C-alpha cells in the first residue's frame, strides 16, 4: 500500500509498504478521507516533541472496514466509520475526574501509532472498547466526518467559555477552526460574531460560515473595529484561534469587563511566550481559558452536528492525493485553502 512518511522537518516520502495486519481485537480500515490538520502543518514545518521520525501522520480519519479482528463483534467488512483518535488511559487522575482529554498518557493516532496518511490503517482494540469508532449510515456523506475531531475541540472550548444567547464573540483566525468556532457560536445563540484574520484571502473564503462581521486585521485596527461593533463596551468573548501571540493582547484590550479570553491556538514551541497587559486582566476581571483536547462526548456531539446538517462542510476547499500533501500545506499557509482533505486512493 501507499503511505506518506514524514522523515524529518519539512521532508516527506511516499513509500510502498505492506498492508498492516488486522489485530485480533481491532479493525483494519481502508482510508477514504483524512484531514490535513493545522497541527500536522505545524509538525511538518517546525517539528514536534511528540513524534519520532519516520512517522505516518493523520488523526482525522474516515474510512471503510476492510478486515475485522477475530475477537471483535458488532462490526463488519464494508462498514463506514469515523474514529475519535485520542485514546485516554481511563485510569489516571484526569481520566477518573472527567477530564480525559488531559490524560497523563493520552495516545493519539498519527502520533503514538501510524495514522491515516496511508491507504490503510489499524484502529486498535482500545478504540473499540472505549466506543471511539462511530458507524456512519449509508445515506450520510463520509468525507465531512473528518471534521468531527476539530469540532470536538471547538465544542469543548465553547462549553468551557459558556458562549450564550445574544453574546458578542470575536474569533481571531479564519482557518477551519475559526470557521467552526463561528458556526458553533451561532448555534449557541451568539448574535455578533466577528471573524478576523491577517490574510485577506482567508477572510474572503470564510464569509459564508457563520460570521456577522469580518475584519482583515493586517489592514484594519481590529480592537477599534470591535469597540465600534459593540457600541464601545467591548466583546463578551474572544477566541484566539491562530498560532501567534499578538492576538492575546488584542483580546484583553477588546473584551468588556468580565469578558472571557480563550487561548485556543497553540504557539510554536520556540515562540511560546506571550505578553499581555496584566492590569487589564486584573481591573476588568477577565477570565482566561486554555483549550486543549476534548472528551468522547464532545466528539460524539461533533459527529451528531455533522450528520444533522448543522455544520457547513464547504469549509473543505481542497481534496488532494497523498503525493500532494505539501501542496496542501502551502495552500493552507498562503490562505488559499480553508480545510484540506487527503484522499489516499486518489490518483496523483
Ligand atoms: Zn486535528
Ligand atoms: Zn488517563
């Protein structure tokens, strides 16, 4: 089978390797679609402490069951499935205390074991035992289901932020995550949703996805625009959904008193320091939220929203064969693509 290996920083290689064996307690999956995630782009471009080269990335996987382990019941060859790729241990402090996304030994497909940047991959027994493999009905499109994983983290972040009816929400970063944040904020009842990005092309692409106001922050003063839109009071919520530190300070400036800031986007590991005016947090009594990972319940909620048609999957702008993964990375980085999906069976 064909597999795309990341062999070093910004180095990829297509290899012809044997199809993996189906474990007795797991499933062998023929990959239909796999998302090229922002974290994959970051791992490709700057490396990651979590991986060992060579590695087959890919954690946003949807596919078809090609073989069923001899001890597995309830699944058959031909079933269409999507997988929650984050496997908590179920035993540590955080697992026991209802925060499995923070599991001390969280395993993730594409990092802890080979992912979906290949024609086949294995869904392990632990994924089945934890109910992490969801069957997709025949009348539901399989490809958009790769968005369930992104959605899960967006749903988790906004439920922590308690985004509510009539609120104003500013999302800084109009990539796939930013667009999903706008859609979820709308579903939760926010009435003003400002999508901002430094890239004019990304703003142009994101206009149909839930926002009410759009700001190109490289050309316009974002903080001033938000103050105008909110009649001088400031926004209720600001979500920084991008890999840079500057929006954190914009966030504390644009929020109203007791506003909530989510540091949703991770920063590159060598540039992880941020500067904010602490007195703004102090005097305005701001609340600052971290955001990382999600639970199986968040993933299931994301899946339900996708199948019920509440999420606009047109944020998938590019579908590429494995061989063109780097083209996908460039399209994301230049703001020409929102979401890129790799199709391992598509001809190069
Ligand atoms: Zn992802
Ligand atoms: Zn755990």
